[in-house]
């Protein structure tokens, strides 16, 4: 059985470089012939993929920058922007530059100065970095100096960036490659990172918690509250972990 051909349509050079970095880190070249097509913008992608569909030998996907904070919302909006193609559409939230910082050590390998490395250490979760394109310019000096070689910790990156995880899992499914992540809890700054990241996988307006006072809180609100360490965020995180602890304990005693 021959390996399928996977073509990923992207907007810019940074997108192309990051896709190839992920493909190499996961060893997906062993499962498929991977081609990344640089299209320039969403309009060009939309025109090219309009009539495409997957078959047994040829698989297609599009990766664009997001216009929404949550993975679910951004993918739906991107599908609309690309004319609802039959192929899979993925988003980098908020832009592909954020994915570079999903593995801080990978990003620091190309940082232009010790101060730039300190900026990476102080940065929030990648999908909450304000203006990631400008942040990347401040860290690397120019787009031509973005890191494109070296080790990339996909497990850590997937734990810190829900949109990166969705893309990697999605293209793995397309080519029949099982992608199994190991949660590197020891490398995450604290439990807040884990919980906030999980919430960002949901639609931003989806109600996920009702407080004791009857307030209904959305996934987007909670993700921000937890990342910022507010009392509301801490209360939810504590309750979530307590419920998870009790559920796991019950299962262990069955």
C-alpha cells in the first residue's frame, strides 16, 4: 500500500515553515508525501480549494490565521471565509507566529538577544499573546530569522496551544497516522495553563459553568479568568480538579 499525498495550503512563508517543522517533529513524512503550497492569502486559498476533495491517494487541508479566540469558532469562521470547501480547514490562533512560542525553548533558539529570551520566558500562553506578529519581530528581529530548524517539542506545544493540537491531530487523521500526545505537566508553568488551554478548545460563548449564585459563565470568560488568576478562575479550577479527583477515585474503586 503506497503512502497518500497530503497537500496543505497556507497563506505565508511563516505558515509553511511551521507546518514543515511539525511534520518533521512528528515523523509524518514516513506516513505520507507532504507538500505545502504557499498561496499568499485566504482569497487565493479559497479560489484554489473550492473544487477539491479527498480521495484514497490525495488528501488536502487548508491552514489560515484565525479571526476568533476559540478553536471551534475560528475554524467555523474560516470555513465560511473559504467558501465551505469539502476539505478540512484549520486555524492558527490567533496567528501562526503564536505557534512558534508554543515551545519556548524552540523559540529561544533563534532569539536575537538575552533580553529577547527573557521576553519569551515572560510571555503568556501562545494563544493569548497580544499581537504575536509584532512580538515575533521584537524577539527575532525579522521574519527571515524565525526558527525553522532544531528540536520542536510537539507534546509541550500541543498542551499549550489548542489550535496547534487540532491541526496536528487533524492532519494525522487525514493520512492515517496515530498522533498520541503525552501531557508534559512538569514543563507547564502551573495547573492554570492546562485548564485554560482545555477551555479554549470549546466555542467561546459556550456556557460551561454555573456558579453557586446562578451566574452562567462561558468558556471564553473562564479561560481568561483562569489565565489571569482571578478569584473566579481559581474557584472554577479548584472545583474542576476536585470533581475530577472524586470521579477518578470512584472509578478506581469499582
